[in-house]
C-alpha cells in the first residue's frame, strides 16, 4: 500500500489532462493532420521539411502552423515510445527484458526526483533481479547504487554489503564492456574508408582482436563476446579470408545457441548477413542458398533485414549465373506489400536489378527456354531505352547503372550510334565526377567500353584492354552494402559477355 500512496501523491500533484500518443484508436481518425503526417512518413513521401510542409499545408517549412504541428507531432511520437509493444513473437527475450528494465529505470529516476524512495527502491530491486539473470551490467550497477543508498537510509548493513558487492563485481564487467565497444567502434570508424585512408587499420585490428580475446577470457559478458566475434568477422573480411569469416560467424551463432538467454535478434541477423556476404564473395551458390533459405525463415517477411537478405541472395544468384533463381528472388521481393514502403535508394536498387535481369533474358533467352519464359511483368524495353535517365546528385550512381543497362540493350540490338553516345556520357562521369579510389572498378569498366568504341565494335581490333581487365583482377569485387560498390554482374564477367556478343 505504501507504494500506491507514494505514486498517487505524485500523480495527483503533476498529472496531465491528456496523454497524446499514437495508438490504434487514435490512428483511426483519418482526418487528423497528425495521422496524415504519420502515414506520409511511413510511405517515404518526404525527403525534407519543405516536402512535408507543402504536402500538409501547401506552405513554407518556416510557416508557424507547420512548425507547431511538427513540434506537437514529435512530442506525440516520443510519448508513444513509452508504450511500445515489446511482447511481439519476433522479439527475443533478451531484447524484451532490456527494454523493460530501461523503461522501469526511468520510472525509478522519476520516483526519486519526486521523493518516493520506498517505491523507487522496490522497483529497483525488481529491475536488479531481471538484470542479474541477463547480466545487464549497466542496469545492475545503476540499481545497486540506488539500493546501496537506500540500505544506508534504512540502516540495513547486510543489504548494503550485498549491493556493494554487486557494484564492485559489475563495475569491472561494465568497464570491460565499454572497452569492447570502443574497440568495435574504432573498427567501424574506418570500415568504409579506402585502404589509403584507414590509418593502418589492418595492423591495429590484430591488436584489437587480441585484446577482445583477453577480455572474453576474464569476463563472462554477452556484450564482450558479441563485440569480439564482430571485430574478428571484420578482420577476416578486410583480409578477404571469407572461409575464416564464415567460421567466426558460425561460432557466434553457436554461442547464441549455447546461451539462448543472451540471444539478440539484431546480433544474430548481423552474423547471418555477414556469412551471406562471404558466400557472395566466394561465389559459393550451393552453401549460400542453404544459408539463405534457412535464415529467411527466421526473419519476418517484409522486414528491412528480410529485404537486405533477399538482395544478397539475388546478387549471389546473379554472380553465379543462377539467373532463373535470381528472377524468382526478385519477383518475391518486389511483389511483397511492404516493398513500396522501402526508402527511395533501396527501391531504386531493385529497379536496377530488374533492368539487368531483363538484359540477361535478352542475351541468354534463345539458348535457355526456361529463362525466356520468365514473366517480364511491366518491363518494356522500348520504354526503358527512351528514358533520359537523370537522377538527383545524391543518387548519381543510379544514373550510371541505368546508362550501362541501356547501353547493353542497344549493343544487343546493334544500335551502335546510341551505344557511342552513352559511352560518351559515362566517360564524362568517369573523368569529372567519380572519385578514383571510391569507384576504381567502375572506372576501369568504363575505360573498357571506351576501347570498344575505339575499335568500332570489332573484337579483332580491340586493343589496350588487358590493362583494365588486369586492374579489375587486382582489385576484386567487394560489396559491403554500399550502393557505390554494387555490381549486379561483376564487371569482369559483364565485359566477357559484351565481347562474346560482339563476335
């Protein structure tokens, strides 16, 4: 009863008249500007405030009515975070427990600031019990500090010593977790940088790996173990030792199987996706397909990770010439109801895949009746070729992908004047707008296309191509999810197809 009295006094003094959140009932009011804003955001209709202000009020983003709506909308969204449903079937027990502990920890702080120490201590004990079960070091230290203070005020020496011991033990574990996070973050700071800019990361990452092994041997913490496996995964990826990378990912998966209480959905998905990336770079379709089919069953269909995994699966099929399976993967992904809610960049990637898949049908359909019978859905070659193809500056790479695709179709139809014009456009991009380090492989491929034009499309007159092919071989395909690294068909293979079609 003492708990209820303390809470009731706080609520009576400081309660609000109405809590504004987004729940199923409030979202039924379709005439509400809040709901209109909410639905438009989910549909990726806005790139910036100007788009939103125009859509909602046909006004400037500095207009008071838009600014007031945006401020109240943000507050309502934040309020809703306190009422998220974490008991969904696809949420792991670890994730649910950590979310609940953090939410209740906020209540502890509110209770303490409003002079309700008894209720705060009662709730802190409940959080501590859960945290000890899952080894949430940060929560354990936080709660034990509150409870150690409370035991002093209640003159309970036994409880004081108990909580003091928790603080001492888990402060060391928390320090180890923070150190492991630091080492992982140092890797990520340099992960996407070109080799000449990554400050000798390959040498330093060996030190990080050794340090993480040492921490894992000293402290039984899931946070330390996950960071250790992640850093080792990135190490082998940088060394392009993909078999070792697969082995580390498998060990991480086994750790979660052996310790199901520490299972985290996002961590499992990360290791499974890294393993899929390894199969892609090894061009190992057999093992990659087994991995994909197994993992896709564990992801909610239509989720972001599901679409990402489908993308890697499609690329694996394309790179290993399993084109019929690639068509099936593309069809399943783009037919999903949530496809339209992907962000613009991801939707455009799937349009690029569509263009190249239809080029494959055009090239190999005559010798492969099954491929020829694949449903092209709404793809019309004539309409595609008449598209001027001009994306915004921040999506320029898609312009290049589509220009190359158009070039391939024109080349197949022996419309060489169109091909020449497209190669000129690509050459301008390569000379003026593509950074040599970032787009090295793409630039070499464009140089090969230039040699094709110089030879007047005659293979026996092709010259100076070995240099560019050699450069592609020296710097092999590497895809880490960056659209700038995307190759639907590896450039070496695509060049080989082009040469064979010119003969």
